């Protein structure tokens, strides 16, 4: 069975180490050290990880993340590279399901902050896996968008969503759609066909967690 989550994790760790702690990411206000600390918190601090989803816990999670970020950078990258087997999100039973998209996205967060970046050529297996995650994500996050919205990944599938209106078509490879739907619209290589106003509204929509 392919281990896409593991491969993305190791590639990200290699890149974090190569770039050092102060390289930019596409996450506003975060350098590579901050992104590494986020991943360590998510996997190793279940007491604070709830703050990644629950607003009442967000301030506590951020305090913990800043404490983690103060650790020596090589230690942080090692902890990203070698997840704890006891973690709810990175044990052998959950790793592939939970972390393939997570580490793909954060790998691209670092890659696409560099000048002159280009999309990677992903394997068809990874693209298919990303489409399986992107399709339900599109239905969930775009269900209230004011258009008949068609999300297409040529060669992988198409879904329709939105609450009705003039049709708008979002087309891209599964990896690019995954980035777009996670709030990275400005760096996702996708095509939007339809009314210009609706396309601009979608490009500016708040789609992240």
C-alpha cells in the first residue's frame, strides 16, 4: 500500500531542514519555524491541539505553539519527521487517512513561498487519493456558494455543489484543487470558467479552517 503521508512528511522535513528556521511560507505571519511548531503541537500536544479547530481554545493553543517554536530548530524538524506512535493523528492506523492531505498542503505551503516555484508532477495514485479528499471538501465548503458550481478534476471526477445561480466551473488537478479548497486560492493553479464576479468572489472566499 502506498504511503503518501509518510513520503510527504519526509519531503517536508528535508525541505524545512534545508531552508532553515526563517524561510517564508505562504501562511501569513509564519516562517518555517512556525509551521514546524504547528505540526509538532498537532501531533504531540493533544491538550492544545483542540485549539486548531475550536475558537475558545485558540489562545491556549497559540501560547503552546510559541513555546514549542522556541525549541532548537533541528529538534523541531526531527519531531516533525518522526511522529509519536501514540498520537491520535499519526499512529499507524490513522496516519495515511489523516495526514496525506495535511502534509501535502504544508509541503506546498513551504515550496510555493519560494521565488520561481513550479507545481510538482504528482503520481496518479497520489492525485487519486487527493481527489477522494477534495471532492467531499468541495461539497462541504462550497455548498452555500451562490452559483451552480461544478468542480472538475479531469481524469479523476467531477462534483456539483453550490446553492444555485449562474453556473461556475472550477477545474484543476486534484492537488491544485486541494490547495484551493483549503484556502490557498492565490497559489493554486486552477481555471475558473463563468461570470467574472462569481469567479472573483470564489477566489477571495474564506475556505480554510
